[in-house]
C-alpha cells in the first residue's frame, strides 16, 4: 500500500472527480453525493445521502474494491454517511438487483470458498459470537434471541415476537411433554430454555461459542432448568443420541453448502422414526454469494443458501419436505427493532467495543434491514421428516388454532 | 417375439420354478406366491397374494422386464392377482425403498427421456384425458376433480374435500373479487368455475384436452359463468395477458423438468407485480424417474418432480418461494376414494372401455394408493411471487381462520 501522503500528488482534482462520477454511475438507483476535501460530485438537490470521504486515497480504495472498502472506510471513520443511511442502503440494493450485478459464480468455485471444516467453523463462529455478551445485550431483546422473530401482527413488541417465534417453531416440530429435543446451534440458549420450561421437553443443545454457552448455562441454573437442558460446547458434527425433534435456528448460515448433506445425514441418525426437524435460516431467492465485507469482517464464511441448496439436507437422506415458510418481512422488522436499539445505545456500545467495531456493526445492522426490505435476503423455515413418516399432522390448522 | 406355443418345451419345470423363485427373492418385503399351470412357488401360509400366471411365457416376460410386464400381463388378464392387491403393491413399494433400488439416472439422461415439446405434450395429454368423460365420471367426484383433495379432517367426504382443496388454493393465492386469474391445465374446469362463482374473479384457463375443454365449456354455460370463465384449447406456452393470480393444479406432472424454467419465465410475464402463483403437483422426496409401465401405458411422459427440480420454475425467474405444503397423506386418501368408486363401478367401467383398459386403470389406481401410502410419491403445493413483492400476507393464520 502506498502512503496516504503520496496520493494527493498522484490523483489530480480532475481524476478524483472523474473517479467519483464513475462510482455514482454504478449506483443509478441511489441518488447520492460524494464529498472529497475540496470537491463534491453528484446531484445538488434530492440526494438521499452524502458520502464524505476523508481523503483521495479513500476514493481510490473505494474505486478499486468497493464491496470491501465501503464497509472498511465507514468502520475506520474515513467515510461518513450524512443523510438517510437505511434509504441509501435500500436504494443501492434495489439498484444492484435492477442492473443484474448479482454474483453467480459456478457452484463449485463458490462452495470451495465456503468450506467450513470443524476447526475453522469453530474459529469463525467464535469470532462472530464472542464479541461480548454485553455488546449483544445492548440491542437484542431481553432473552438474547439473535434470529428472526415472528410477529403475529406488525405492532407486537420484539420481546413478544421472539416468544411467538419460539412457540411457532415448537408447534412446527410437534413438541409434547416428555419429548427429547436436540438443538444444533443454540445461541444464548433462549429457545432451548423456552422449550423445556413451556413445552415440558428435555433439550440437549450444541454450540461452539464459549461466551454463549457460558451465558446459556448460567441462565439454565438461574431458571432451575439445568436438569432438563444441557448445553454442550462442541461442533454440531459431534452431536449424539436420539431425539423426537431436531431444531436448528440460525446455524445453517455458518454451515456452508458443502456440508448440508452431512448435516442431513446427522439428522437421519439423531431423529427417531417419527421425529420432525426444523431448520431456520437466512437465505436467498436464488444461489448467490454474500457481500465480501460481511463475510470478511462480520460473519466469517457465512453463506445464506437458496432453497435449492438447502434441499441437499433433505433429498439425499431419505427425508421429505413437509413445510416451507418464508418470513422475509419478519426479519426486516426484527432488524429494524435491533437497529433502533443499537442507535439508542450508540454511546455505550462505542465505549464497550471501540469506535471502529461500533461503526462496523452499525453498518451491518442497517445493511441487514435493507437486505430484507429489498429482498436481497429471505428467511426460510424448513420442516422435514423421514419421507414415509405417517405420524405427521393432517393439516397445519393447529399451528394457528390459538391465533 | 417367440411364439407362446414353443415355450413349454424351452422352459423346463425346473427352470420355471427357479425363475419364479428369483422373482420372489427380488421382493423380500412382499410375501407372495407365484402360481403357474402345474407349479406354485412361495410361502404356503401368510402370503399377501398369489400372482397367477397364464403360462410360462408370461413368467419369461415378467423375468425379462418386470417393470413393464407386470402391468401389461395384468391388463391382458394373463396375470391374475388373488388376495390383497393394495397390500401387495404397498409391500412391494416398501420393499423397493428398503433395498435401495430407486432409479437415479444422471439428470441429463433422465430429462432427455422426458422431453415434452408442445405437439408431443398435447398428444400425450390427450391420450390420458381423452379416454372419455363418462369413464372418469364413474370414479371421480361429482365435479370431476382429478387432483389431490384436501381433507380438513380424515372423515369428510371426497366431494367436501375437493371443495376444501379448491378453497385452500384460492386462499393461498389471496383471491379477492374482481381479480383476474389465469389457470394453466384446467382439467374438467371445476377449479376455474369455483373461483368465479365463489370468489368473484374472472378466469382464463388453458388446456389441451378436447374432451375436457368441451365438458368445461358446457359446465360454464350451465352454471351461467361463461361470461366470467374462458376455457382456451391451447398449450400452456401460448397463455397471454396479465393476471393477479396464477394457478396450475395437476399440470406440472406433464410439463417435464426441461421446461420448468420456461414455465417460470411465462409466469413472470403473466403475473402482475403483486401477484401470487401456486403450483400443485405430484412429486418425489428426491429426483427419481416414474415407473415405466405408468409412463408408457397410462400417463405418457409424466414426471413427478422433486422439490429441487420444481425450484427451476422459481429461482431463475426472479421469484421467491413463500410457502410449500406436502399433502402426501391427502392424496393417499383421495386415491382410496377413487379406487373404492372404481371397484363399485367395475362392471360399467369394463362395458365402457373394455376389459384390458379397465384392468390397466384398476392397477394404476391401486398403485396410486400404494405409492402415496408408502411415500414413493408426495404432493406439493408451492406458492411463489416476485422476490421483492411486499404485498404478501404477514402470516398464514388467515388461511386457517375459518377452520
């Protein structure tokens, strides 16, 4: 990397303006201005936001690798966004879709990059979830549920919607008192604890995050559920035993498509003949890789799958799909709640994790809202069981009987 | 083909028994006996059924090509099944699954065989549906609905369950009075007429079967709906116009996987931006070709897709899946109703279509029951819409509000 100080002499005023205009031209649906020291480019009126760059080197970095540089420059404070952050992100997502810039690498290439071996998977998950429990507590709900909520109506609180989501999942896998449940990827333990307390089941829950498992075990003790909920600090591949219901809420994003068939084979070993399984994951309407900045800086090696990719869990392993539900709009609303809390606690978050991390996560959460609002991302709940299981519910009406 | 008369001298008693035993060994889960003139092979007690073969040539044909010969010999009466026909078929399907004989040809080979160009598709559909309306009237419900019914409870009548299915479909695509609906593959017109009458929409329905379209037009006149329901005798590929809802119930089986992306592209042209689409089809839990006898004798070129195959309608065309429901057990029950009516009308059916056709369809319907009972076949209802359509229902609760 060249030094910043050498750049002003390299990049002329004219070249800087030309580069800024090229950047703006790549975002035809997002009316924005780019402001450099001594020069501003873009519409005089009606801009959604102004991107204020600290120097010309920032402009150069943005031109060379916009996907990565945008987030990095924002995190370090060398890019400020003045104006409507959410609106800007939504417009640029819409723009990306409209101009067909979706990245569709050949499957094998795409997946090679998303290889998640156990050691690496553990390291990656820890990098994301071990930021610190206090950090997540400042913007998640009181139960620390870091997955899409389910809003029976759009005006219920986030706390109520997370409860409703957990019950929706429990209904879908047909929980009854005394059942054995296995959870793969259990976060801070909210779902496992809720299942045991409200549905009367025993749960064994796998998770590789040290911070999350410590927190979840503490909660199990506090709630006097430690005899019925076991949190196991280990990779999902090592899950053992038998269960009447298998749930995995918000883990598949970390698994990598090359391992979906393996996850399905594990489910086939764990599930009793009449057991139902549910996988809840962020996904796509068609196969596409995730934004590089998110993969490299926030969510190491994450991949939100298309439904066709998810079926590799089901189809090679003697399972049949019973139900798929797309909760995209529920995730947009969930992320709006998170972003609002994040903004309200901005000062405390910055004190806790430092300015750069705080800014990176602010951009990430705003981008999450925008991604679901613009349908760049979807949220799938997939229910499956052994193909010939006759002990399946006759209809789905009872899932909605209490509504 | 050698002449039947030359065979007794070619096939010795010992060879015939050996061949019969080999056949039985291939069906380890189905305890059956094979009876030949002068020889019986198989368990003395506890057999589900006895397969009585007219001669040794029938045995030879069964050994050489069991998949095709079983149905052909039964149709011609050279094979009689004494005992529990449904039980025998279910046991042999279970057996096939258990010993892993599922046919999984490479995708390209499989699909080459399932190529459905418009002319051929028309000829094939006509061969199936133009048997005669009177024939179908002898075993379908009063509305002539030849697709899986929806039983809100297992004890409702077939007539009620077909009504419930049509309303279930209408709810899923969010019908409201005044909407424009396009139906692709409309059978005898029951759904199109029901939509117009009960849901107050206008329907244009495409179908290539002469007999069905004639019947449906007659019904539209009788029910004074001809001004609101138009039946168009043409291939689905030629559908035109715009619609607020697109439905296709029981046509995808005839389309062939090579044409799914084309069907999706057509849907993208026909649907308004907020429109919902529903495809209802017999399917598989994993890609597999259909039994050759059914493909060659009953359902020309039919292919029940796996969900991963169906997604070629959705994923390349800017759509997102909203909902998938598997109604496998509903089809098993539907087919049981059809089979019971078929048995009750056996004599009239034989008078109408002749003995060979009557026997072929008897075997086909019994096989349909067995296929759904044993999960060799599934029934998928898939709902999709443009990926970024925000006018989607917030939850599915209202689909069950009247239940």
